[in-house]
C-alpha cells in the first residue's frame, strides 16, 4: 500500500474536524491504561471508572458554566442535536399534548433541520426562520414566529460554513420572555468563544469534542435543570436516563482535556489575527473576492470565500494536490460537494454558491501555513479563472 | 510525466484503466462523478453508490494516486433524467448512456481536466481512437473486442472531448481486463458486469418514470391500444410501459403475435401490428454529428448500427441541413425505435451518427418478411453503459 502521502500538508479544515491535541491524546492513553471498569459496576473497578467519568463531566460542564449533572455525554454533535430536538418532542407528547410547533433557522446543521423535518412528517409543524445577508435571524422576526403551541426553538450559536454568529442572547431573550424553551447548537462555537449557558438563557446546548481538538466519538448535550428530555435509545439508565449505553470513559477523558485546553486559549486572539491577515491578503490578490457573512460577528477561525468564476470543487482538488486541505463547506459523505442550504438562505445564487470555499484555521495553524497558503490559493484562483471553458451542460 | 484524469466508476474496467496508467508512470488523478443522491430513497443500487466510490478509492490508494468524488447531480438530473422522462413522454425510447457520456461524463471530466492541468481524460470504455490521416481530426474506432465494443455509446462526443480522451482498454478483451485486475490484485477484480441503466433499480422503468413525473402524470394517463387500421384492441394505463418491438405485457389477447409498432404520444395511442409491420425502410435523424471529417456533401453508402450490439445494416445516408439526415435502409430492419441513436461505421471507424427522429415503415412485402431476421428490438427500451 502506497497510501496517500501526508507529508508537508497544511490543514485548513478545522471546522470539519480539528487535529487531536496532545493533551487529549495523553489523557485518553492514560485513561485506557488504567484498569478497565464499567462506571455502573459496584466493584472497585467500576468505582474508579465512575470517578474518572464524573471528573471529565465536571470539566466539560465548566466550559459552559453549567452544572455537571446537566451534561449528557453522547456520541457527538449530531446526536446531541437529535436528542435535544427529538427528545424534547417525545417529552412534549409524553405529557399528553398533541404534536406542536418547532422553529429552527434556515442555516442550521442538517442534524437539526432533518430532525425537525422528521418530526414534521409525524404531525409537528415547522417554521424555518429566514436569515439576512450575513446569515443572522432577526430577533423581531423570531418573536413574530412564536406560537402558543411552539414547543422548541433551535438556533445555532455559530455557523459551520461561514462562522457567522447569531445574536444568540437576544434570540434567547425572545424565547425566555415567551416562556418557550430554546436549544442552541454550539458545536462550532464551543471552545472557540466564551459560552455561559446561564447568561445565554438557553435550555439546551449541543457541543462536540473533536471540533476543539478532542476525540471524535463523543459530544455533550447540556440540559438545563430538570428539563424533561426523553431518550432516543433504550436499554439502560445511564446519563440520567437520557442516553443508555456504557459510558466511554477514555473518550470523556480526552474530551475533558480538550475542554481544559480550549478554556485556557479563549482569550488568545492569534488565530483571529492569522485569519484576518489571510483575508486581507487574499482580497488584495484575488479580484472580486467576497468574504461571506462579513457583516456579522464571526468565529475567529472561519472564512467563507466566494471566488467569482472559480469552480469551488475544482479549487478544493487543486489545493489538495498542492498540499492544502480546504473545503467547499458543504459535502456529502462521499466527499462530493453539496449545494449549500446555508449560502442559499443568505441570498447567494447558485453560481456564487458553487464558487465558494471554506477555510477554517485552528490551533495548529502557523503563520508559515498562511504565508504559503495565500499565494497558492491566489495562483490557483487565477489559473481556474483562466481555465474556464465553455461547456455544453 | 503526463497528468491524466481517469473517470472511475468503481467497476473493474475503469479500475484496470486507472491502474494501467498509474503503472505506466502517468500522473493519474482518479475522479468519480456523483450523479445521483443515494441518501434519497436508496433505490439506485448498481452504480455510483458509496460502495463503488469506496472501491475506486481503494484502487487509488493501492497505486498511490489521488482520488476525488465530484458532484454532478444537477447536471445529470437535467441532461439525463429529465431527458429520459421527456423522451418517454414523446413516445420515444431514450438512450441515456449516450447522453450521459457526452453531456455529463466527458463534459465534466474535460472541464475538470483543464482545471487541474491534466492533458487527457481516460475512462474504462471499450473503444479506440486515432487521427484521420487526411483531416488530422480525432476519430473514434470500434474496440478490438467486438463483443465489448462501446463506440456506439460514444458517437456523440465532440471533437474537443475526443481530443482529450484516452481509452486504455480499447485493445483488450474483457478476459484480458479480468486477468489484469486479478494480476494487479484490484479490489474490484470480481465485481459483476453492469447490465441495467444505472439510475433504474432492477430495470423497473415504469416505477422510475412514475416517481420522476409525479407532477404531471402524463405518462400515467389511460389510452387506447389499437391496430394499424385504428381498430381499438384494448386500453392501457400509461405510455411508459411500451417500447417499439415489445411483444410481452401488452394486455390484449389476439390470435396472432402482436408487437408494439409505434407509440403515439399526442393521441396516447399504442399501435400494435404483426412482425412485418415492425419493419422500417427509412429513418430521419436529428442532431447528426461527424467525427473525423466535415459533413459529407453528397449521399453515401455505409453501415449503420441502430442500437447497442446491433450487427448493423447497410444504408444510404443523405445528409441535410441543420444537422439532419435521411437514411434509406438497404434491407428493412425490425424494431427500430425513435429516440435511439443511429451510428455510422466504415469498418472500425465511427463516421458519425444521429438520433432517430422518425421511422418510416416499409409495410408488408415479401422481401421485408424474408429479411426481417432475428434481430430483437431493445428489450427494455434502453441499453446500458
């Protein structure tokens, strides 16, 4: 097997997944090195595993300013979103109510939108909130969309494709004033900007370990107080009866280590400086370049860039051949690009959307990376623009 | 080292083509086109599924070349799926594979090749290429393995597409390719041959057409089944189940063997007749293209294939204005359907071809009966690859 040569590659796709932090790997290796035990077992092995798991839970809760008993460990951000939405819907109907009304933004992650769509097929009603040119939901529009039977509002903290931040505190205030629970998908935001669930006023928050340098395979759903969320899986009372299955102690240890590391870096603006410099230099080098959602406050690491006249899929391949990993922002499991519902909701037309790439930096990104990336992308953009041949299609 | 883009389906043919090029030292980039959204219902089983992409990726990894999946769903939907349904609406029998090669596969791969600095686009098709000694233009030739020859499906490629194209399997037999796949230890060595059109699972065209045309349901409207004199023999529940030459599933009982002679979209009538009425004497073609030369100025005699694996029929081609032509068949042929392609051959060389627009029946003549032969119409309306 020759495999794929990974040497001298620059990774600029941290919103897809971030490289595992040394601290997270060390914590997992240490946890795996301890005697195995099921946290639910009565013996000393089980007891030690329980202590391990709960200390990780405390660490994760601290990132959000929540109580440790409010964290449900799940397999990742997708499961957290599914549990928040479908678990809330189950709790709603379990209380004897008819299916109600759900609100989500049009730019949510598919885990949220498809959960809502699924519920819609079982009798729930769904409102997808439009967004402005920068990808934001207007609080006044959310207020107008609320109904007496609205069971849940789900709006993300930061968008995975553009990095745009929602005015989440104002949106949460609209929900709080109306007494309607709110779920916040903070998978991209958690660990990258300060999040205090109490100040935020949300009822549920989804987070994921691997977006902040922890392991893939674990995430968390913060559920406020004693709010009722019914499990989607059956077969055990773990995670406060919300998520059955033997808890992955070592993954949780890696998650906790990544959280610890992220909290220490929250005030660090070096990634933002690199990102801003990159955008500035690219804007100077690539005629017509548009930074999407520039009108919004954005995650410090994310750039959604429209390169007019350039086929984004070809650009991603060209850059990969040159040793740079970037993304079209929206992809199928096969790796093929998928038309972006996020950019469409922001008002970009098909051509603009098909010419949009996502560059997402991370802790591992160096100024050397950016110094080589900017000329490489600029040259590729010039070449691809020149290559544009008329087609039949 | 030339950079070659290889279109990979995940099947054995394109795997071998890619592996051979990589072994010969070319700078290979493997590309699969995602033509259909598999998350949507899972009713497409045969080709361009995630499993096929994985197989292609394994081959790429084995030979150390990069591999990518590129989305062409929208283009495929517009140029192939819409076309497929529209042709049935018009009472015609589409050939989606010819359309796909020219308007989707070679179009997308050609564009990507230019974008990625590749000078050639290779596929696992069985066909050969050369340059016309007089015009210097690229020509398409039949594969050495006549049983596998796929030149019929490629006649509609443009000169520009042909100039990029590379068919490494053109000189090989299917047996050679299988042996090579095993020799190279390819993950795809034992994969079965593709048979059906890739987007129709289990060959159920009616079900596909029903889903695809849900909005207007034109293909599901009832109509009459008549004989060539216009006498009503029965009724049908939609045109989509009928193809010229079809004998089974007609839903009428008669003392003699009846075949579908024509499908009339505007009146929604299916016309049946006996074997002799299937016989065609002349065809009109649209969308005629010439591969190695300019359009001939004068009528000429040649061999035309009117469907995949057709042995061919001698005919007189009269080129006309606007990319049309009239073909007089020198011996009448059975089961020719509008919508299929007629491709002209001079020996192994593909001269050009066009789309069959109208079929003029020869009527009942003793000569027609004698020469009707055993040629079957396109069994399920379409033939793959």
